[in-house]
């Protein structure tokens, strides 16, 4: 009986540890990024701080044509991508999968996007924002500071 209790405790400890490891902030985002596949005449940037707050914005010449405040927040032990400045109230996208170099988050109630995927590939930060009918691909390179 003692042996069974010991094994059960070990399983519980290891399962809790792996849940927390999957719930870590995506450090691959940190840095200043510029979009490579932008529309002619526009420059889009994403800047992510080490505290996992960020700013995304698009410039057309010297005018800001788009701006969003981004952050990774934990709610009830689940990571969420929080987007502010686009809608009247902040929009949360719940993390549904994550690796050391990628994550997918979803909000099926949001009109667009419903799904956001960020991933690191060949030293480029890539993002896909999509719903069932439409998607937009973003390819960023890190800006040297």
C-alpha cells in the first residue's frame, strides 16, 4: 500500500511539473521585428519586451495606420495573448498548443482572427492570423539594435 501511495505521489508531481513547463512564456518573441512581406509603402513592426508586453504598429510614410498593444497574460494557469487597441475592449486568445518555438491561440467568438499562430523558422518570426475563410501571413526579421 505504501508503495502504491509513493508511485501515485510521484506521478502527480511529474504531471504538475509538465503542465507548468507547457505554460511558460514564449521567449522566442522577445525583440524588435520588422515585417518583410508588407504592402508597398507600409512598414509593420512588432516589438516584444522581456516582460512579454509588446506593441504592433504599421507606418505609411510617417503616419501610423494601425496600432495594437500586445501582452501574454496568465489567467487561471492558462496563457492568453491579450490584444488591446483594436476593439473597444481587450480581446483574449487562449493558448491551445505551445512548443519552445511556437504557439497557437484561439478565440472562436472573435470575428477575425479566430486563430493566431506564432512560430520561429530560419531566424524569422512568422505569424498567421486566420478564421475559417481567410488568413494573413506575416514574416518578420529581427532588427539589430
